[in-house]
């Protein structure tokens, strides 16, 4: 497996860099991640890359920042291309799913039925209101799937790649049982206070926690200093919805959601997700030190699970991570490089991260090819 990454606006020069960087090789599939500065030119870029490299199948996405081994590209035209040396029958391109998976998946069913399990890299459109439901529902149509990926992020065209440029739904690539991929995810926020039960709610409004006014509980958890000036919590304090942890410690895995409103008169909170009574909720703070340690721990745990050295990797991280969390461009990918060495790795900063049929926020999702 081989990585090529480059910056620049000149399509011809980018294509030549990729062609020369790949050299001789039989690559049936390439993953391509392109910065949004290049998004208007993606159809031409992809067509030229196909001609120059001879690679028949492509999957990928546009992103507002692009990941490559030890590098993050921000605010500039750039791409990362990861060529995979797989057998042609070990993968299938996932066509765009905009509403109901049955029809787009119909052509893949004979192949899927021959797999004991599968994995996939999935890219999702931020403008489709069904995206969270599609992410949660797709695993039901696949044999024991491990799905990871990210929601496309772009200030221009939100292109994805599924052999051709596409948008509007889920797309990507599925891998069969003979392709070894293992994955982990790392949180960017640290819990504060205990896990509460939502006892009264309406849509995205949390009205009561543990039979008490939600805002009252919130102020207790965040402490006196912040409670006296709630304007200081923006971008620092978040809601967190715990998910089933299996054998893990309670509250270890959770979905981070923005606090989108506070009503001091009615003592309620509005969060960036739909909730209902009986769900659990806690609060979390953005914490770079915790995120740094959690990233290192996640990579170490993932490497320990692998049957051998990894061959390549993909990394999807929230737009709120990277330089926004760690202080400078490249810091997060440098942390990965410390653990993984010069492993070929590509990805992008996403509008949301996909892991295990769930849509996360403020996380990093790492997939390693065994």
C-alpha cells in the first residue's frame, strides 16, 4: 500500500506527482481525499488521475483539512492518495445511498452474501437530513460489519467519490472477509459530573434531569465559576450521551453534542440532538491534554489487537480537533506518527465521525489495515 500527498492548484502538476509517486504497481483501488479548495476541480482531477494511474476504482471525500502521514493540510489546495494492493474480489464500491439502502445495495447482494463479515469506509453528506439514520441503519444490511468514516466537510462543493464524483448521501467502499481492518476511536472531551437520567424532554430540549430542572443540575456539574457566567461555556462545555459500553466502564463511550441553547427562565437546555425520557446524559469539557493522552492510549490498544504490523491507515477527525484543539497544524498527525511511524495514512477532518454505526463528534477514528 502506498501514499502520495501533495499541495498546489495546478491539476496537471498534482496528477504528475501522484503518477510518479506511485511508480510501478498494480493498484485496483485508491482512496482520495481532497481539500475543499480543490473541490470545484474534483471531476477533472479524478478523471485525469484515472488516466494517469490506470487505477480503476476510487473512493474518498472532500474535506476542509486533509490528513497524510505526519501532515495536516489547512486552507490550501491539497490531496492525499492512498493506493491499496487488494484482490479485485475483496472489495466493492458502495454506491450513493440517499434514502433507502435496499435499491443501491441490490447489485452488491450476491457478493455480500458470500462474506462472513465485512468492513467499510463510509463518507456521508452533511446536507442530507437522513444522514444519521442512514449511518445507523446501513449495518443491518451487511454481514457483521465494521464501518468507519466521516461526514464530508467543505466550504464549496461537498463532493464524495464512489468511482465517480457524487454527493447527497452515503458512499464509500466495502471490504470482504479476507481484508483485515481494525479500528478505534478517541474522545476529545472529558466527562464532568455523574451520569444523569433524562426524566423530562421534548425533541432536543432537556427539561429535567433526575427529576430536577436541567439547568440546575447543569450548573452544579460545571461548578460555581462557570455557572455565574454561562457565556464562558461556549465551545468548552458540551452534552454527552453515553452509549452501550458492553464490558467497559459506565460513561467511557459517549456521543458529544453541542449545547445550542439555555433558557434560564424555564431552567432548561437545548442540545444538538433529539432526546427522550429514560436516556442518560452527562456533561463534558473540551480538554486538549485528555484528548492527547486518549489518542495515544487508543493507538496503543489498537496496535496490541492487530495480528501483525499495520500496512496502512485512515484517520477521520472532527473539525474541532487538529489545530483547533492541539494548537497548531500537524500536531495531531504528529502524535499519530509517534505511535505508528511512517505508516502510509490518509484521511480528512470531518463534520462528524462514523464508528460502529454511530455518528460521533469531537472524536478521532483510526482504521488500520492489518
